[in-house]
C-alpha cells in the first residue's frame, strides 16, 4: 500500500495484500505499538493528502459533499481550508474550474447509479444535487449525447 496514490479514473477500488502477509499470526495486543502505528499512518496520510493537487483534493471533497448533499463552492472551499476566492484562484492556476470538477464528479456517480442501481432518475438527480430531474437529464445528455434512461438501457443490453 505504501506509495499507492488515490486514482479517480478507476471504475473500482481494491486493496491487495501478499498472501504471505495474510498468513502471519496476529500480534499480541500492544496499545503503545498501535498508538505509534496510528500516529505514523495519520502523518503519512496527511502528507500524502497535502501532496495531491488541489484539483484532486477538490474532487475528493466534492465526492464527500455529494454523499451529504452539500456541494456548493463555498462549503467545499471551507472544507479545504480556503476561501471561495482562493479556491477559484488556485484551481485556475492548475487550469481547472470548480464547475468542471463538479460536473465530472456528478457524471461519474451518475454513470454508476444508472448502471448499478434501479433508482428512479428523480432520486439520482436529487442525490447529485441537481435542481430537478430535467436539469440532470439535460446535463447528462450534453455529456453523452443520450438521456440517462437511454444510457441505462444501453448499459443493460451490453452487460446482459
């Protein structure tokens, strides 16, 4: 796992361990060792997080926001420890716009929801924080050239 980066273009996530590690006996409970390991891991994760681009950190915050239903730029900026203006400026320096990141994250979640669930389109639109189902359908069609319903049907035909 060490040195593994979070990748956003993957369809699935997985952790792999060598078989030899899985066959090792469990160590005895040692609270101080666990505390040291947790502190080391926390430091490592914080350093890895800071080394990610702001665009990647913003994507992560957007995915989290989609889970809670709050994906406005002000809230995402605050979650990243920035003002809305600073977030906009730093993303511009990376050549990205917040709206483009939000649209990309919404699209990725929508694709999975359409392919892997039978949730009604109105529910998917709500979960992705679109104002209504029509706005979701227009955005999806702009991106793919097909409606969400057509995408769902086409996906099921190909994977059945």
